[in-house]
C-alpha cells in the first residue's frame, strides 16, 4: 500500500497545474500523480488551437467572451461559472507564462491573438498549432523540479476506494479514500490511500473510435466516479470536431484545428461548392455543433465519406508559420495544402458533461474533486466554445487548490483492504477484447453519433446491455489488465451517453435528435432569428446618431418618399425634445429598478414612424433606470422576417418591443401603442375608415398631453407579467 496526501489521477493541464500548486504551497506533503501512459500523454498534448482569454481590452471585453460562451452553450451554461472562469482566465494564463509556457507574439512582442468559431473577437492565444504540447512541456518541467511530487507513468487507476470496499462501514455519506491502481509493467494491482483524490483523467473520445483524442481517452475517471455513485450529468452533449483528417479506411485521424477555418479556409463538398452559408450566416466560423451537422448532412446527401477543407487560396508561407504541424502531417498523408484540398470528417472531440462539481471542483463524494474534461462544471452548457477547455482546466485546478488550502482534509485512519482478485486467472485472449472494443465503437458511431434518433438509441441500449454482460463475465473471471479495464470503462461511459440521450427531449447545442428536429424547427428558427437580430441591432445612442444623419441629409429609410422624409425630420425633433423632457414617476422607477434578471428589449422601429418617436425616448429612460435592461433597436424593413413573427393588429404596425430573457427567449411583447392610444385609433377607424393626416396630428397632440404616462403604465404592466 502507498500513502499520499493528495492523489491526482491524470497528467494533463488540469492535473499537473493542481500538482504544482499543491507541491509549492505544501512542500512537506506528498503529491502523487497517476497516469496510465507516459506522463506527457493526455488530451492536453494534442490541443492545437489555443486558449481563449481576454487580453485586448480595447477591442474585446469579458462581457463579449461571456456572451459568446453563453450563446454556444445554448441556454444550459451556469452563468456564475461562466463569469468566474472568464474573468479569472487571464490571471491563470499569465501564471502559466511565468512558469515557462511560450505563446506566439507579434513584432511588438504582444500576444498574437487568433479567432476561432463562435468567438466574436480575436482572443485565442496559441503556440503555433501545438499549444497543448507547449503547455504540457512547461508544466512537466515545473513538476520535475518539485521533489514532493511523485509521477507514476504507466499506472492505471482502475477503481476509486469508497465505503463499498470497506468491510464494516455504516456511513450514509460516501467518501473517497484513494484508488486501486494497476502497475501496467508488472501487472500487479496495489492500493493508494489518499487524504483527498482529484480526477483529472480527461475525455472519452475512444468510445467512438473515430476521434481526435489520443488512445488514453477512454473515460476512465467518469466510469470510476459512476461506479462509486458520484453524480454524472450532461453525457449526451458530445462535441464532434467538424474537421478531423479523413484517412480512408482508417477513418478520422488527426485534428485540423478550428483555427485553420479562423485563418480563412473554406469547406467544400466534392463538387467544390462552399456549403456552410446554407446552414448558418457565420459560414465556416459557425460553432462546432452546427458545422459538424452541416458536414454530416452534406455527406448523407452525397453518399461521400468526407468533405474537404480548402486552404489553396491562403498565403502558404503564413500557413506554414501558423500551422507547421498540420502542414507537415498533411504532407506525410500526401496532401499538399498549397494545392490539395484536405479530406475531413467530424470526429468525437470533447465531452461537455461529466462528473458534476461545484464552483470549487468538489464532487458529490466527500474528499473527491474533479477538473478538466472529465468534470461537468457548467461552463460549457450544451456545447463548448472553442478554446475554452484548457481555460477551464487551468481555472478549476486553481479553484480546487484554493479550496483545499483553506480546508485541508484530515489524515484518514480508515483501514483500506487490498485489491482482492483471488480465484481469477490471467487473461489470454487479447483479440477478443480488441473485437469487443471495435463492436462498441461501431455501435456508438452508428447509433449515438452526430445525429441521433430514439429508435437507434434504443437499439444501441439493447446491444450495449449484451456487450456489458459479456464484458462483466470476463471481468469476474480474469485478472484485470489495461485492455479489459478500458473496455469496462468505455461500456460504462457508453451506457451513460445512451441513457442520458434518451432522457433529453429537445435539441440543444451538441445534442441533435432527428425526432425533435421537426418539433423544434420553428422554435430554433425563431431563436436564431432573434439572436441574429440582437447581434446586429443598434443601441439607443447609435440609433439617434443614425436618425440625426438622415434628418440632416434629407433622407429616410425604406422608400424615399417626400412624406416619409418629412416625417423623419419631424420625428427627429420630437425625439430630441422628449429625450430632454420625458419623465417617469418615482413609483414606476422603483419597479424597473427591481428587475433582477438580465433582459434585452429588442425594438422594431423606423425613423419615419410617429408612434416610435413618442415611445423610444421613454423606453430609453426606463433602460437608464434599470441596469438589467439592454435596449436594442432594429429597422422594420431591414428585418421583415422578424416583423412577420410579431404581427400586431393584423398588420406590420410599429414600434414593437420584444422583451427577452438573458437566454433571448421571448418573455412578452408591447406595441405598437399604449392601450389608450390604440382605443383612439380604433374608434377613429370605426367612425371614419382610414387614418388621415388630420388624425395623425390629433394623435400627436394627445401624445403631448399624455406625456408618456399611458406608455409607461402599459410597459409597467407588461414588465410585471414577465416578473411573475
């Protein structure tokens, strides 16, 4: 038996960062890092793109990075976690640089920031196209200088030690006391007893076979935690990297970084057609789930095995400078990126779910922590934003370190039994395990891949159950080896993916079920429409500057009729006056101040609209009083599809205020007029038919006399509905 203070399972960015921090803080305590291959072999090593963090505060901001992350996460991110990770990220990266990690800089010595899919700004720091390898190098160098860290390469943690293993335990709370570990050189299994254990074991891409992950990524930490009865969530959200190199019969092999598309590469089908703009207005820079499904769709339509990434129009010298590893590896595959298209397919890349942890990295088991890809923090939601994974690993390693430093676990006095494999025999049939592993991988690719459906998932569940019993029979009869342990873990992880996929009754982020496609089509179309409208909307200051320019130049929006030009000038003067004179009662102000959740008020308007001129200044005043209201304005005739979704009074009357929650779901709408003004219009139409210029003047007189009271009261009523 080995005893240690801190046991860390995994030697990627998360595990090594935690090891370094603990070793430096507690030089007299023992830190043991267990890793089943060479200490440098992890998902971290293969990360090409970089790490996303806000360093350019002129062009970028924490808020923009937060919004990009929330948008990618499709409503399932934990906003508190998102804000914490993104705001802490630059500190963690500066710390990594102090430890010796090198990132690319420009001629002035400033960080060379890249932009990847889903990011609105340039914020990804990188080391050519081998960022993960550079981080791993720097961390291992640091680890090797710390004498109280013991690295155990080629050691495979096979099970967490909990009450289940104790002969006399009666505790209802499950605690972790360390792990049973397989020495892969000798074949023996021994006990590591630890005061506290951290899972930093990485991902599970090998469950699919076609993956950008290394061979070690078999979901070991998640499977061990599952068997120990820790909470596991969001396993259905698997991110498939859209562009893994397609190597013929060998399927997906190495990753072609997201940054290559950010650099300007095009996706084409076999006919040479760029197809991404058919699926998303961001084209090749859409988020990974959208690009993966688009490629999957193109392949199914054509029957082809892959699509192509075209870099032939790019500056080849710059390409080689930015992506030397990709360039050289493609050459080894007989692809010259200067003149050849790169064959690519989606491949299992990243798991957004995992072992549930709180903001300090604590799992549901006492003295067990988790960080990195094996954990589910809430940062990624339904879909990870590119280059946020290493950021999360660094930040959560630091969170765990700080929590442990303030809450040092007591030395455990519990007696831990040794691993008992009496009555078992050595395993002789490696071909059987290889065959069963390939069966599992084929099953998962076929039935639980980029696009799923309930019938396929149920078929997968039945086949997996059969495979589980076959694997369990082998496990009970034989002494454990690496292949059998990995198969056991992959079967557990596959079970979690399939069962949680069946429970998910909607399409979100990286999860896509054909059954819910038709049901969600209108909902998704509306959400995308609103998201895109908010992105391109003007704030009130921008709108007023635009308004002023039109009035001064004698122009308007839509048709350039003299009537609309005249109304534009008149409405600008009305708006300018109301911006100075509009008042809201103290009682109403208090209600608006009490809006505790973020809302976006998206207003559909036009400068020539008289009702809009009377309404917008009051909306702006309200937004000024509430820090949680973000007022945005779009032009009706530039957004006809949006307007058609929010028809009022059987026509396209404006203004319309669409009140949205922080995830841009519709809460309520208001417009085009207050109830009192609407009654005036309705009564006039009943008596006189169409509205004429004389009535429009009378209506403006009424607006002046009302002083916005009716507008504010009706908006107040609408807001109170959203609050309830």
